[in-house]
């Protein structure tokens, strides 16, 4: 199965650690004469076609760029195994053909997000067994240091010592956590995670959680396990990945019940996902009403269509430019305290 073609024309999709420049004893050279800035037409011609299209999307909305809360960066050997799993049509993908669109090296992928005008993105990484989360978190510290536009991301797993490494990650300045109930095969309401959720709720650190039953159900997917977590930790800033696909309306219920629950748009509304799990159009007014708690997510680079298609799918909902501005930038900019984040509407 392949994705519907994007509605906009689209083409395609580490960083070296920053170092302090060495101080020289030589006197500073006189500044060069300022060069005339390139015209917008020249600047556009120098960028990949899809980057031009994405930048035009947010530029037309009057935004300074995009904030994408659901992008994947992880140790290369782990990411290669993830890609191999998608290539093999494993059971967690529902056996669906899933070609990876952006199969570049780490530095190229980060550079492409910047070319798209993504101001901030995440390194959604996740363990599938005990003993893996701390190692991934250690890697993420280094990635965040060498990638300043990445929101420092951490993860967890229900295991002895989880509260200790979650606290350590918070003290190291992590900005967001990732929990993957489907891949990890665990119940998020497991007692081993209770102290972790309490720590994160108290610290105000958002958690992006894949808890919906798409693309294939797991033993602990669906709204009930997460509802048990929220009943104990109602201030937890939970971001439901993929809009909770396919249990969209159940997760809208949770967002309406708990003021700190948010939803990310990852893969939702696209031609690819609409074939498998269409979003019910009767729920669009509820989605519009929650416009201050919906965040742009894409699953880059692990998507089977161009990045621009996700943006076109959001625009195609017909919820208006104010809603698009909030979803594609403003909501996440406020949540993560980014520079120039707009004030919430009165």
C-alpha cells in the first residue's frame, strides 16, 4: 500500500559538535564590506524543491517557522534496525508496506529539517527491553549538545531504577520524554512507572506517548491504561502521539477531561493513514475547540510520503489559518518556552 500523492508538488529529505572558537593573539582583521543580500528568488532557487514548498506553507501563515514535536533521531545502529523492521513489514506496522522517505545520514536529516524551516524538533527514541532506556538517554545528552535546535529528549521503561534515571534526565535539562507503549509492550500504569509520572508531572516536562492502537494494536494500547495514569497524575503533560489513532474520539475525551493533555498530528489526516484509520469528520468541531492543545508532529524521517504532505493534510481539514498557526508553531513554542513564543489568547 502506498501513500496518496501530496496535494502540493513535493520533492525530497551527526551534526558535528559545536566547539568554542579559538582565541587568536593576532589583531582582528578589518570587517569585509557588506555583500548585498540575495533576492528571495535566488534564495529559493538554492533550496531543495520540497524545502521551498514547506517554507512557503508557513511563510504564507506569517509564522517564523515550524515546531515539530515528533521527529526521530537515535543511535544510528538502532535507527537502522527500526528501518529494517519497517522494510520487513513487521507485525507492529500491521504488515503494511511502509517505504522510508528520508533514509539519509543523521547530519543530512537534521539539515533538511532546518531547510524546511523547523525551528525546533525532537529526538523521539524508545527502548523495547529493560536496561536500554538509560543508554539511550546518555546518547540523547550528546545529541542535544551537538544539535541545539533539537529539544533534549529522554525515554523510560518500567524497570528497577527508572525513577532514578528519569530524575537524572530532568536534572540534566531534558525538555521532553518519549514513551512507546506499543513497541515497549508495557502497561503505562505499571507501578514501576508511577514515581516517574509523578516526577515528570511535578517538573512540567511533557511526555509524548504512543498509546493508540495504530498501526497495529498491542496488549496495552488504547485509552484505558493512559486514563489510569491520568487519574493518578492529572497534571501530567501528556502528548498523545498520532492523535491516538485509531481511537481518536476516546483520546479527544481525555483531552477534554484533563487540561494538560495534548495531541500531536503525527501521520493523522494523511492519505496514507486515512486509508487505514480515517479521522471521523464528526469530530472536527472538537478538534477545532482544542486548537490550543494540538501540536504538529510528523514522524520524520520514518514516513512513507513527503514531509509537505502532512502540512497539506492539516490545511485540508478547513479549520482556518488561526488553527494552523497554533498547531504548526504557537502551541509548541509556548509549551517549550521558545523565544518569541506568542502569548496565549485571552
